C-alpha cells in the first residue's frame, strides 16, 4: 500500500443495510488515483447500462484523492459521482471544504453508497464505527437544520457533513450535495441521486492522521506556500473569485441575460470589490488553505436577509443569479445563494434554469399564466429569488424548472430550445465560449456536460506570464484566446487532462503548483517513483473511462456540441460580432478526438487507446455494446 | 539559449566549398533536442523527396545531443544521419566514443555536410577555424593509415576523427563511418553517403568546455555512478557486451546460421569470457565512462593476426561474424572485426550479407563458380574473413554483397529472397525475434529498418527486477517476453520512445538512469523546467518525423514487416516450435500504429498527431505528396 492512501474503501448498501470494506492493492491506487478516477472505475464496473439514475443500483461515490488531507493548501477537495439524472451520463461534482479530509482521517479512501433505504436514513461514520441511522425526522428540513439536529444527536460539534436539502429530496435534477452548509458538489445533480436513495446526510468524524511518505518535503512545500501566499493570493483573498467580474464584463466575457451578451451594465454593483465593501462579514476557507478565497456574507435588513452560516456567493453564483439573470442586486444574489445552500440546489444550474425561463418569458413563449403571476423579465431580482425556492420545492413553474430543459421545452414548445444553454443537458457555467474559445470546445468535450473545472481557461495562456504551468508539457509559446487552431487544441487537450488530474488527486485548481512541483508533491505523499508522464496518463485514463461510460449509455460524437447561440455573433458590447464558426469548431473537435485517440463516430477511445491506458477490461466490456470501433 | 547547447550548427557545402554557421533559437533545441531529432528535422526540411542517396543534395548530419560531453558516463554518443542508400529511407547510425564530444567542445551542436567535392577532401575543425583540405593522398587508404597521416599533417595527436575506409569510398551499402578506428556508426550505410560526397574524414579539435546549468548536480550524479559502478557494471566491464552470449545460446536466442537456429554448438568458444581468457589485451571505453564495456584484442600469431588499434568485437560482431556464419573461431572474428574497422564496414550488415550468401550456397542457389572458388558453407571462417575484404573492395562476389540483398536476389534468382533476413533492406542485428517478441515487432516498426538500439529488449521486463526503468511510465507489472499482447505493445511503444529519447539526448543505452533520473540530469544540464512528459513527447516527435520522412519517400504500412523466417518455428533447440504468428503480429502492429496515432495505410502520423507534436509544418509538407490521411 502506497503511503497517502488508507487502503480501505467503505461500502454501504442502503437496501440491505450491509456495510463493508474493500481493500484494493497498491496498483489499483496508482492506476486510478482517486476522485473522478474512482468514480469512473466503479460506475463502469458496477452499473448496468441503461439504468435510470434514480434506480437503487446507481452508485453514489464520495472520492477524495491522495492529496486530500495532506495539510497543504487546496487539499480539502474531493469528487462526488454517480450516473447523472441531469445528463443521463457520467455524473460528477467537485467540492472543497473539510468533509473529505474527515473521511480520510476516518480511514477511508472512498465511500460508495448503493441501494435505496426504505425510509430516510443518515450514515454515521466515526473511524471504524459505521452505522445507518434513521433520518425520518430530518426529511424535508434544510441543511442548516439537519446539521444542528445531528450535531446534538451525535453529541459532537466537530462532525463534518455531506447532506441534501429539499432539492435533493425532491429529485431536482440540478440538486447538489452540500458539505458543512457552504461547500457544494454542485454539478450533474448528485443531490438528487442522494435523495433518490433516501440518504439525507453522511456525518463523519475521524481521529486518524494521514500518513505521508516524506513529511519533510511536505513541510517545505507548506512553508513555500506560506511565504509566497500574501502576494500570490492577495486578489483572491481580498475579493474572492468574484474579484474579476468587472474586468470580465469590460472584456465582454461576462455571461449576461442567459448568455445573450458578454457585458453587464450593472457589473460594478455585483463585483467582488463591492461585496467586500458592503455585505462581506468574513473570509472563509477550505481545509488548511492559505488562499482563503471563500466569502462569508450577511444581510441583516430588508427583504433579502441572509444568514452568514451559508457562506457567500462565489463568482459562478454571482454570474448565474446576477448578470445572467440581469440582476444587479448583490443582496438578492446573496439571498439566492443562501437558499441554494439551505435547500441543496446548484447555484449554476438553478440560476441558469431561471435565466432560461426569463428569456422564454421575454420572447412570449411563456406568460404570467405559466409563472403563477411572476413577471419573469431579466433583472427581476425578486422573481429570481422566488424561483429558486419554487424549484427546490417543485412548486408551480418550479416543478418544471426542477426537471431540466427538456421538460420545459416539452411544455413550452420547441421554440424554447434555442434558449436552452446547455451541453448534454447540463447548463453552462459562467464562462462565455465566445470569450474563451478553448473552454467552449471543452464544454462540448466534457463527459459531464458543460463544465468549467476540467477544462481550460485559455485566456490565461495568451502571454508569457501564464506559460509556466504548461512549459513542462513542451508548450513553449503563448497562444491567442479567441482561436481554435490545432496548437490551441493541443494546449487544451494537455491542460484539460492536467485539470482532471488535479481532481483525481484531490487538489484545488487554484494552487500555484506547476506540473513538476505537483509531481514532486505526489512523490512525497506516496513514495511512488512516479512522473508527469505517468500522472498525465492517469488523467487520460480517467477521461477515457468517463467517455467510455457515456458511450456505453449511448452517447456518441454528435452529443459533443455547443449551443447554437455561440455560433451567432455578439450583437453588441466589447466583443460585438465575435462568434464561433461551425466548420472551425467541428474541425477542432475532430482534432481533439484524434489527439486523444478517440473514434470519430463513437466519441470514445479506440480499442488501442484503451489498451495503451491499461483499460483492456473497459474495451472488452464496451465491445458487448458495440461501443468500441473495430 | 539553454545551457548545454552551443547555439551553433556548422554547415558545409562540399560542392561550393562554403562553410557557415546557423544559430537556432532556444525553442528549436527544446523541441528537437539533438541526435536523431536533428537528423530528422534537417532531412525533412532540406531534402527533395525521391533523390538518390548518393545525390550531392543529400545531407550528412553529425548530431550530438545535449547530454553529449557532460563528463558523465555514457555521454560520448551521437547520431549520424542521411537518406540511406541501404533502405532508401531515413538513415541513421548511433555511435559512442570521443568524436562527438570534441565537436561539442569545438562549439557545435551539429555538423551538416551537403554537396559533393570534386576530388577527395577532409574537413578540419579547430574551434572556429574550419577548412576543407585535399584528401587525394588518403583515398583508398584504411582508417588507421588515414589517421596516422592526418595526425602528422595537422601536427596534433589529440585530434578526433570520423572517417571512412574503402567500403565507404566504394559506396558499399553497409559501409559505416568509423570514429577513432574502433567506434562505428554502423547502420544504414552512412559511410557510403560520406564516400559519395568524397569526404574522407572529419578531423576535429575543440578547446571549449561544455556549459552546464547545475554543475553541482552533475557532480553528484558522477559520484553516484562511480560509487555504484563496481557492482553495477562488473559483468559488462569484465566480459563486454559479449559476456551473455553463452546464456543466450542456452536460451535459444542466439542468431545462428543466418537466423535458422537460436543456439550455436560452439557458443562457448566465442563468448565474452573466452575472449577475456584468450585474446583480450585491454578494456576500452568511450568518453568519461565508468562502464568500460569496450574490448581491445590482439592476435599475434597465425592466420588471423589482429592489431589492437582496432579495439575488439562487441556482441553484435561476434554474433554476425561468428554464430550467424556458423563460425566458432574467435580469432577469425577478431580479424573480421579489424577488417571492418579498417575499411569502414558495418560488422552487422557485412556479416549478415555473408551468412545470407552461405545459406544460398548451401541451398545450391550459388556455387563455387559464383564465389570465385570459395566454399561458402556455414562455419568456413576463412571464407568469412575473405568475403569481408572482397565486400569492401567490391571484388568478385563481394561486389554483389556490397550492393545489398536485392542485387543478389536479382542475380541469384527469387529463391534467394527467403534467405534475405532484413527489414526495409537493412539486415537484422543479432537479436532473435522468436526469442524477443517485442523486439521483433520493433524491427518492423523502426524507420531505419531492422534495428536494436531504438527498440525494446523485452526479455528485461519479465521479472520485478527489470521494472524500475518503466514504472515511471505507469507500467507496474512484469510481462512475458514471448508475447505480443496489447500490454506488451504498450510497453514496447513507451520503451521504444524512451530508447529513441536517449539517442536524441546523446545518452548511451547502458546507463542505469531510470526515467526520472534522466529528467533530473537533463534539467541540470539545460536549466529547463522540463519533464518526462515533455521529453517523451520529444521522442514521439523524433519518431514521427522519421516516419514522415519515409512516408514522403513512398514507404507505407506494408513496408513494416518481419522476414518470413520468423513465422516458421525453430526446427530444433531450446525454443523448438516457437515462432511469431502472422495474425498476432499484424494485430500487434496495428495496435502499435493506433497507440502512436499513425494512419493504418500510410504508416505515419495522422494530421492531428503531427499537430499534437507541434509538427504542423511536416503535415503541410506531406499533404503535397498525399502522405497524410484526411
């Protein structure tokens, strides 16, 4: 067993109540690493193709990585995965915080939940003691109430939680899993899977200490992070991830009014600096992190009173509930954020369904009759807040929004389709493809649907300054952002894998490690004589398995698309006239496939690519479904 | 300019007498590295497709790597390349010794010779002083005479030489380039290209010192090599590369009688231990090396008197002139080696043409009428020695052997074809494909034709012991040797690239560096923040360019084959009944192509693969010749 791992995977079957452990060998860990890698492995191994995401046999997988809990900055992260009710394919959400660290301290490299409880339960893990407990009294209650009750019930204030609110209970397809009230595994509807299993919460307390192969090296990295922290993260610390919003709007890259525009006239009102100057109460953090990019906000008066227990909105939330709904009211956004965290709704997905409804409303596809009297114009902050509540509760129009785009289109007519800004059913996060061309391509390619964390933010590589993180890949020269040249596709392919690798290791994207530093850290944690080559092959493996899962579910290359909107030029603003070009986009996609060793029709690895990644078993499995090219 | 490079490439046009320097930028060096990488780059950039290898416009490229001359063991190596007269494709020979180090000390990262002199010349390089000098008086003389004359003429005993003998002058397709009398750039007929240019020798003397970014680290590696030297290299030091010959024969892996058998009844007579006990006079070495695997032999009496100035036979030579000709006489082999080194003939190619003739003779395809009275039975040591001389002089049957297999087949009839043990026209080196299955596949794939130095010796990876050098690639478990499973193909693909990388760096294959140590050394030499990922992409780039060169010359996938012989089982011996299987071989080849991103018909990279390697310019060039798949 490599140092850094616990050598134990905790398994729980809610249908039978069985709880047991598996003990994979060292090569399993070295090959699949953790996070998304574990998720993909178990979904491929254990799910029957074609099952409903709410079928009890779906697996809900909580997967830290080997970096998780190392006491280094950015080591609070993990992945939560399952077959997604939002996309019907590979589902996975990344999350920071403290929960995953506690799971590791309790002695587990992952937790895999299957089956469905007869009545609501929660899982209590205290080191080797693991039990399922009744949660009937918690069903229907918010995350904050749940935690309050459970802390008392367990007699322990130090317990860490992963939990769902009403959104998850109600199977809202954009429901998320909350951790400790303000860390969200937001994407692909993992909260709904947890709800379908009637699992209200996982509570964990661990007394162990993560073993590290070379603690001296880790301390050295810690010191380096501390020494450089002040200057390196000042911006993120001062104003959070929302700090750059005004600049983004000025550049024409801020999603506005359901991605119609790239600039928002009220940007200044909702930018990080304004938050700092107004509603900010404190700065929050994840486990052991010097960056402290999280926000804690409080609104004490008025109609949007907000409890600081829910943290504060990050950039994604400010974009999705703010500019993208045309809302320039930071207090309303803070309130919306608190509702989402209390009820377990992805702020991106939740907000995007509302901006979608707003555009449909403005185009007359729906009226006040459909909205229960709400005037769903862009900029209606009250309606935005109200619709979040209605989504979680599945009330009125909220019941439709809770089911995702297709249900709305079925109801409102096919004209609504062009306002559905999604890939594979997953609403876009707050990054404009006509501003970050490579990221746009990444939306199409991500196995989870539109996604910004296993992707490239190609505006970072336009000057020498940004090149440090890719030079070790042999990419030596800056590239323009609004470009899908083969050179950009190559950068994107490497960087997407690199981002996915961080997920698999349990490492935050905001860490300043260049690739070689990252390798040294993983060597120090594990004692493996590993390399950037091996780790990048690991990421390719993770990506290959996720694409394989989708291929087995019937996804094909045609499902890798970008919404029509982005092939239309911006009608105004700083980037007026700019759009993706269809032929260029298809060519870039094809190039990406070939660079990845993926079949052009199936959109998943060729047999030889599986074999190169040591995934012969995946190829053999997919062959039974005609999902491997000859 | 990265440390470790000189920033200067010396160019000489023999037709015009022009001598000049080019000064590539840092990214050029980081991308193409050196050695084979430079060869492939310049051949692709500067040769017109379809030229005869003896056309004056062919380039003869002497290319050290960035490791060359670092004062570390195994740093005496370089590549010499040109379009090959033997294969008609990408030509390249590896060589150790001292010449390349001297070239680096003189201030050059490579020397590129083009054109053709009107009368024989030699090139004299003394740091910045470079001149072409008349060599009429040297033409027709042996390497040893040439060096003696030139040392006097230049008044310097310390000069290092690359030179040809009569084999090169006479355009023998297996002619090699000798360095300092006993280091040979043996393969693909580079000596004939030098001869065609009427360039008798390159003499070089450098007074510079190679700059190193982190000299302390290099000293540390030096010490590590010295400390571990005794135990690590004892075998190689004691008995040279020929030390394992008896064991090889016992295992059934010793090429015997033109690859008919894998065991030789007289193996004991020609093994390294016997050499040590009989004719060994001294142990030789390349520049700065603790390994000292080279031999110096002397035969003072009898019919095979041999001057120690020519060093001694390595395993390849003992195999090709010995067991593979059925010759169990070590003195005859030593004599044959001396002849080859005096006249500049590749011992492998030279010996293989003789074993071919012997098998044709034994099958009655040729008779004493054809051989000038020689009884060309296997085991006829005198005939073997005689035929080497006749080949270099192009006398009698030697004139046919000098032209390669096809010329002989044209003369002796198509029945001779099955005795031609070659790939792409290049005779096999002394490694039996029915013993090392992966290496057999490698013969088919090597762009230079059958080759053992950019390839895998897959017998090394059958136990845990051998895995250290591939674990950093993520290959964690041993694999059987007589196997072409997809897992083996993957190992082979990575390891072939890794071997090629050593060539591009100028690093001997016998060095004990595992991949990560190698990366650290290159970082220390250059100051680059490079990685195993980037360096392996560099090797893939080198391979891609060589395959591209061949594709432009008309080579296709069908030219990647293994001789029929290896699909027939061994008729006797330890591996009786063992052979390659055609369907398995084709499948493995196809898998290798796909793992490499090569088109199945063209046998060279797809457009996207070129683009991923930053070789858009190669793709664009090849498109004009229909040699890139759409």
